[in-house]
């Protein structure tokens, strides 16, 4: 998105204001609807669609090729919304847990719920019964919608409608005769409750307002219009309609936000139930995919893949990178193999509803290691964790961000909300960062210490708690072990009780039976003691250095 001339006192290169010690976005400001205007994110997205509706599919199932047109999608949303209201009694303010892989029913359900003022709460179907119980205790849903294989893991006290059942089919068709009445939903009302891991290792429930999602849609729309205008002025051919492949789950903030964007922009979303690299390549070729959201390990796989070279990937114009910064070596290796695919780097959190910063255009992408520049309407501070002092360009500290995309707070956890957001609306990200003199943001380290496994967040503290519950384990620490294919592997350092014959496999099995598959410990090392600070804090950096120097064999 083009940059605008900043107000006096703001450095036009970095966006830094020395007087307020604040970094400001230099992107063009997207026009937001007035705060006072009642609107749901679903209604706002639909209001942007062309008339007549786009002739391309809204949704496509990658495995079967089944497509849903925009007229059919809108009709299905309205019919299900009527059924939810009249037959199930769902009302504005109710929370609905949605537990399903990325199937065609999920976008219909998500938009139907938001359209009547209910809050969508998408959860990972791989979660355990204990994890679901914790989520339900936080968000207190009025009803759950789950695929058959997951329904049995949900608390029995929670009303559950099985997706695909006769009851669900009746709900889906009930609204045709009795559509829901118009509801006046404030933009400040909760649109979604998303689950995010924190430093304590327990999942938190993030309340995202309709306003947050509308601001994201506006930024995407502004970006698209500017790019189309620039292409026309340069005499270039207009870009083809965007077809996005969704290898990322719709319960993750990245997938949830990208789906909303795709519908609002009148684009096509190609859904994969689960990520499979070969299937993704085939889908890109079959459906002429133009946009692929992915984590850096997907780029590494493409570089190494013979099949990626054989397939016709000529339609693919952009890969949007999230989850971790993209290194120079991988970016240059990728460009050598796929010179016509633009890489867009971004940074966001569940607590920011999506993107806080991103690169725009091929020149910005060359700022290797950076996650780009602040998005429209965003402000940031770099704060010294020890002194609380706001720092300038080139100085490292905790990133604080503020803007219209920042969450309302954590549901059911006022203490965590107060610790994460201050009274002035600043969100403390827990990430150690800096801005350079040109306003590019760099993520140095994860203060929150989350392990990034295939884009999933794995909290070490949760795994340590489980490990320390084992009778043969005296002490334990879990660290991220760098891995080119998946990003980071959870690795456990274990202090065994004297005389114990506990094996690496037994340690991994102990954890595996208690957590979702992506949280499993993948490497184990036995040590005599866990290095800790005088205050008892695990010195993870020492363990990471030790692990890398050990070069532990892949398990």
C-alpha cells in the first residue's frame, strides 16, 4: 500500500515521533465506517460484494471439486441464520463453539452466526477432552457445532449439534421460511472468540469485536484498490481474480481472517481439510490458485520438491508468509527456483485479529528478516522491559501495538487482560523487536517463549507441567529446537529420578496421550540438572545452545 506524507513531528522514513516516542503507520489510511453505525462483520463483508454477485465460486472443496457460488453461499448463510434464530434460539451475545476441519459447512456457519450477532468460537478439532473443557469454561458457549468424530470429546453439559446430522440439515433449511429479524449489533460487540496460547501455558479466549474485523477488511480493500489503480496507470493488465488456497485451518486467526477477506473481496477460497504438501501442489494446479498463505517451512518444502517443479504453478502470484520471519537464505533460494512468485511477509497475533505489519510489493520483500511495515491505522512502541522506557529506531525492546484491530480482551480472565493491555489501549505483544530507520519491523525473539511448530503455537509451560507430573521425572524443561521442515520442534530436557530407567520413547508417549498431536514432544535429552536463574526461571537460551551443539538425532 502506498505511503502517505506524515504529519509534522513524525519521521517520514521510520514513522517515529520523538515527542511521543511512538511509531506511526506510513500506509495510506483506509476509510473506516463510523463507530456508531450498527454493523456485523458478516453484513459489512456482504455489503462490499458487487451487484450482480460475483460469477466465480465463493468456496471450493479442494479434495472433491465441489463449488459453492456466491448466490448459493449467501442464501445458505441466510437460511441457516434463520434456523439458528427460530429453531435453536441463538441470540445476539451468545457464544457458539465451532469444532470442525475446514469443510464447506464452516464458512456458512461462521457467517450465519456473526450475521445474527452471535460470537463464533472456532476450536482445533485435535484438542483433547481436557483442553475442550478449559475452552468451554472460559468462553461459556450456549451451543456447540462439531463434526461427529469430535462431539464425544466435548463436555456433556454443552448442547451440541453434530455438523452433517439430520438436526443440522433441518437447521440449515429452516430459515428459508422464517428469516431472522433484523438485529442492531454494535461494532464494539464480540464477533468471535478465538483461542490463543500464553506464557502460562493455558489457552486464553480472545474476544474479537466486529469493529476489529471490519478494520481488517477495510485495509485489504484499500490495498486492492490502490494496486488496481497503480496497475491501470502503468498500463498493465489487471490482475486475475484472487483464488486463495487454504492449507491453514479456519480455527486459526490467520485462516479465520483470510476467509473473511476472501468473501468481502468477492474472491474464491479453496479449502483443504488438512494440509498435505502434494495435495496442495495439485490444488494450485487444478484450481489456478493465485494466493497461498503459508509458513516458511512450506517454502523450504517447495524448494526441495521435484513435484513442485513438475506441476504447473504458473497461476501462483503471491505467497503470504506468516508464523515466523523469512530468512534471506530461504528467500533467495526460493526466488532462484520460483522467480515469478512474490513473497509477502507479515506479522500478527490472535490478539490483533490478524496483521499488524506486512511487506507490500517486491522491493519491501527484499528487507530479509523483516516482517514489514506497520499496517494502516496502527501505532507501535518499543518498550524497554526493564525500565518501561519507550525506545527509538534501532533499539530493541518489547513491541506494544495500538489500533482498530486490537482485541477487546481475554474472556473470563480479567487478570490476563490487565497484564496484556493497558488503560491507553496498548497491547503488549511479548515479542522482542526493533524498527530500523526505514520503519521496517524485526522480530528478534519470542519473549513469550512459544514454540512455533508448523505454524501452531506450542506453550512450553504446558508441556513442562505434564512432564513434571510423571513419577520418574524430577525436573523438566521444554525448548524450541530449530527444524527446517516444520519451523521448531518441541524438545524436552529431562532430569530422571535416581535409579530410573525412563526412556526417550516413554517420555514422548507420556506427553502424546495428554495433548493434541501438534503439541507432542519430538526430541528428548537426559541431563543432570536444568539451568535456572537465581529467581528459578528456566534459562532456555542455554538449553537451546546446548541442544544445537549436541545435534541430537531426529526422532
